[in-house]
C-alpha cells in the first residue's frame, strides 16, 4: 500500500484482516492484488467469516481523520483503534477492549529499522521482546482476563503479554517485570495490561473484551432508537440466566441488578461541579478503590462463579456504543426490567425519551476518583457534599437518587456493611419500597457489623462499621432476613436525639428512629401535617411490622393505625422500638412538629413512600441530570453526526 486510505480500504473489504500497515517511505512496493493477498493469508484468516457491511462501515474518529490525510508520513501517525488493540492472529481471538488513547512517537531505533511501521500507543498492543530476562511467570491455556489478573496479583509484575491460540479464546501468557518496546515487530504476543501502580486496574475499560475484528469505540457517534432498544434488551436477557429463587441468604436477581446500578452510581458520583468538572458518567472509576470492591464480578469476571457479567452484553455493541454510554444504558435496563406497577411504564418511556448519547469513555487517570464517593458513616454531611454541592442536586433530587437502594444489598466482603434495604424479595423490585421502609418501620443502631476487633482497630487494619437495623416487634424475634439502613439513608428523614449536632450517626446516637401513624396523636399538630395513610397502604396495611386494624397478640387491644389516642401512641412506640426499649427518640416531625424538624428530605421521603409514580417521574428527571453532568455535546437518539 502506498497510502493509508488504500491500505485501510483493503482492510475493510477483508473482514479477517486485523491490521493495516503503511510504508515508511512513498517508495514502497505497490500493494498486491486481493487475489495475491488471499493466497498468502494463513489458513485461519482465509477461513474466518468477514464482517458485515454495517460493522466494517463504522469508523472511529481517528480513522475518519486518518482517511483524509494525503502523505504517508502523516497517515502513519493517525492510528486506528483496530491497529492499537487487536492481536495479530485470528479472528477467533478475543481482544482486550482498550482503544487507542495517546499518539505514539517514533523512536530513533524504530525509524531506522524495517520498511513498514505499525503505529500504536505503548504499552497496550505493543509486542514485548522475546527475551525472557524480565519473565516472572508464564501460563498456558488461560484467558485474557486470567492473564491480566496473574500480573495484577503478583508483586513485581509490571506488564502482561498474551499470545492467542489459533482456535478459541485461550492462549499463552507471560507476566513481566519490564517491556522493551524498541525491538522490531515480530512474533504474535501483544501487551494486554500495564500495572499503573500496585493493585489491579484504574479504569473499567481495561477489563472489558471486544471480540475481534470489532474495535471498541471511545465515543458513540450514532445511536438510533432501535440500537438503544437492542442494547437495553441485551442487558435484560442476562437475567434469564439467573436463579429466580430469593431467600434471606441469596437472591441472584437482586445482587446482579444492584451491582450494575452500583457501578453506574459510583461512576456518576465522582463528578465535581464545584471543582475542575472531571468525572461523571465516563466509565472512569478507580477499581483499586476499596469502595468499588465487588464491581469487577458483575462487570467482567462474572457473578455467581462466572455465570453472567455485563461484558456478555457489552461485547455485542462494543464497536458501536462507548462503555460510558453502555453503563448508563445498562443501569436503565436493570431498573426497567425489575420495575413493577406504575413505575415500569414510567421508567421505560422516560428513560428512552430522555436518553442522549455521546459520552466519551475515559481510559486513564481514573485515580482522581479514589476516595471521593460519599462515606455512609458521615451521614447527611456526605450526602450534601457529594449530591447537593458536587452534583448540583436539591435535597428532594438527592433523596430520589438514593432510591436506587431499593435494589440489591450491602455485603461485608464488599463494603463492611451487611443487609438488605428492604426484604430480599423487595430487593429485586425497583419501586418505592426503600422510602416506605424508612418510615413504616422502626430502626435502632447495630454496632461493629464487620467484626473489627480491638487489636485490628488499634493497628489501623480496619474501621468499625455501624449501621441501623429493623428493631420493630416481630422483626427482632423472627430472625428473618436482615434489613438495614446506613446513616446516609436514615438521615434523610431523621435527626439525632435532642441535644445532638443534627447528624444521625449509629454508634454515637443511641436513639430509635420511628414515626407515629398519625402525628395528631401528639395533640400539638393538626391531622395531615405528616400524613402516613398512603405510606401504610403501600406497606400492605402494616406499620412497624404489625397489621393495622387487627387485635394485637397477647390481648394488647386493637392496633388502630391512625387513631388519635394515647393508648395507640404507646402501642406504636412498643411495636416500633421493641428492640431498643428505653432508648430516646431520634428527632422527626413524623413524631410531632416540636420534635422536628426531621431530616433535610423528610417530606420528600414521605411523598415518595406515599406515591410511587411521583417517585418514578422524579427519578427519571434526576437520572438524566446526573448522567449528563460534565458532558455538553450529547445528542438525542437518531441525531447522528454526518
């Protein structure tokens, strides 16, 4: 080939060709005919099926720029994503989905060797020298991900290179202390991983795979409504592989759905609108940060012993949709799939109408997000700093976004906290039950749930994790599913006990968080000031685990929710705070106006608990806002760049 355009056009016509080489000098021999090229191809390449016109017609921005360049010297510097990522073996190999991000400079040694040049950023895609002096470990018959993790987990390893086999996705792996990129391009091994620092990966894009000859895109250039619908359906289809059983110990639908939402949430919460504007939904989360523990399982390793991962769906669209856009779509798909009642159509229509594409995936520098996520122990101070100040939300919008906690659960191995925000069954339904649970149950503190002993605490090896547990009557005795709330959940509706600093914190505030079924019981406020009627109806006519309008067991009289009597007030206190007898009340205007004012979003929590559709519509608007933070050039579905 004498020019980039000619070479790249040939590559596109032949779907099995993974690389396009450009001569270093215009005097290079003319390109062979396609018949000659076919005759000299390895058998594996000649038998591989070519890609469809739709796939091969998709060009990255780098390729589009390169195609308009006229001189060979310039065109060799305009590297396509295909040149930077795909191994030089067969179409059957799976490549690490790491698009080109930086221009590669030509070293003196490169300029003086060979008659052709393959330009690619170092180290991903570069061949390391065959010299084994830097070899720490070699593995056979392993996958790309197993190779990456072998280097990640081994002290002294800085690079991993991988040589795919001719058939299948496994191959030969080397873990290396260093990589010499100045040697000539020979051999089949390519660098798939560079350890940025001790740990694993600081960008999710490094973890994902894109089956060759597809080339992962960093920015989505076009998306139609049909493409959005297909991407959504691909994520929904993943749930067909999951066990539908839901018990106090395990619920695969809740765990998988909650993990995807957690990934999307952690991605968008690192936006800093008051600082440099970095972050937002750019698929750039520091995967070495302890706050992100457990995310690789649902993202690429596979939840439930490798059964399913988001990568299974992403690789279907990796050459069309950026990972940044796909993570947002995946979270929307999960919420749509697990929504019930009036929430379902509201989310399905709302997400589709509101979605705009064009987010660019960030593939490096994600360490800035380390430690910026809200610490639940800091109560509503953390919510205010991250949600209100950094992301620009109101308190009502902040409460709505916290509603994602209706899906999934906290696990000690990931966060140090333990339990479900609602029931296990409820934790696989996206609805307003999170808000209902905050108000229709009683809550008391649960200390050191992660079991941090004194010696480890003093040595700085762990931090005690305190949370809130259901302590209403029946929940205490039953020993059923462990329901919990974090400081940053309950603080939306409750303050600490009288005389505190206003922030509700387990371990410091030894109070019981609860409300009356009717604040008129206090006789100092009017009926309707904090109406719990709709909340109780949405809780199956139960209040603090006791069915309303039914006699209490043991002859305690009629449990008459909403009745304005002193006797009913006592019954509710005994029911809601059974596990915290004698504890003072956490402050809330759900008890009385004078015991208020309650948390900064208490009225919004009540309205969301009372009206599920109001919550869903509010959530859709808030979701659009937070997933677009930091991006000013997004486009509606169907509005593509010419």
